[in-house]
């Protein structure tokens, strides 16, 4: 029952997102951006299928996360190869760089982790069922497209607005968010292989909120959407669903909700964990 519920949850997110991209891309538009984005979606699905099918057959999750990185590089490359050299201005170039920095860092870290430890417990049950594992791969393809959607829209839009002062503030915000996620990922990774007074991480950035890595991820895409905004018009405003999608995915589908359930089962009987949960916000640190 639990497995079927998980599959239904994934499908309920993946299918509407795919349909949203399709409807938007084939609708009326004054520029070619939606059609290029549709090609990006097809490329992402194709790459995940090419790498995913052998992985499903061999029951391996080794290249699951890094496939997303390959897809992002492929989609950005498609935009540059399709559009005239003079089309993409500074704002679009900046967004492309931010996306590539993000995906290279995250994909590289996750690949390093899986190559060193040979497995990812997220897939212990999923990979036993080919259908469930296939859904996970195609969900990753959908996630990759929707996550960078606002950047793709701004990159391919006919409207190319110059950078303003507020954009530099958002760039600084993005850098801070990127640093938060990077530091939190590394702190959590180190925690797993060192001796500590508690069986759960509650120091470093995790002393301020229980999921600083997810906070950094969500904030990055909020700032990317903010930087992309001036380049958007018409149906391209639909791309602003990106940070909302990331938030829902990380808090309701395959992130905080799963970790909270697991942590409660493992540490819920510990008074230190109960105290930590009471004192430490889930996602947004207390400012005062």
C-alpha cells in the first residue's frame, strides 16, 4: 500500500508538470522560446531514458543524480546552439552560468558520494520494482526541466533586459544560498563518518534549522526566478512556477517529509532529539 501511494504521489506531480510544459510550448507565442523549451524537455527525458533503462535492468542508482547534471548541460547547450550568437545578452548568460555552477557542484558531490559508498538508501526499495524505478528516473527528468524552467525561459526569450542594481542584490543572495547548501551538504557528509555525542546532526548550520541544505536549494531558485523576471513576457511567466515546484518537491514529495518520518522512527524516542525539534525550526531559521 505504501509503495502504491508513493508511486501515485510521484505521478501526481510528474504528469501535470509534463502536461504544463507541453500545453505552454504548443500554445500561441510571439517568439520561439516555448518551442526550444519543449526540445529541452524532450532531451531531458531522452537522456534519462538512455541512462536509466540500463540502470533499471542492472538495479543500479549509481548515475541517477549525475544524469540530471548531464541533462542541464545538454539543455543549456541546446539553447546556445539554437539561438543566434547575438540573441543571448548578459542576463541570459548570467542565468546559464548560475545553472551550470549549481548542477556541476550538486551532481559532482552526489556522484562522489555514491561512488565512494556504492549505494543510496533512497533506492533500496524502489530499485526492486522496475516500474517504481522507472517512475523515479522520469520524475528526475521532469524535476530537472521544471527546476531550471525560469532560467530557460529568460535565456530563450526575445525580450533581453539589461541588468539593474536589484539584480546584483539577487546575485549576492544566490551566492549566499549556494554557500548554505554547499556547506550544509559537506557538514552532513562529514557527520556520517565521525564520532559525535548525538546520533543525529545538530551542529553547524543544522543548529539554525533542521534542513539548511534544502533552504539553500529553495532560495537559489527564488533568486534565479527573480533575475529571470525582466526577460519574461506572455506565456513565459508560467516559468515562475520553478521555485514553487522546488519548494513543494523538497517539502512534500521527496525531501523533508521523508527525512522527518525516518528521523522520527530512528530518533523519536530520544529526549535530545525531541528537544532539538522543539527548539530548531524545520526550514527557516529564526532571525531573532
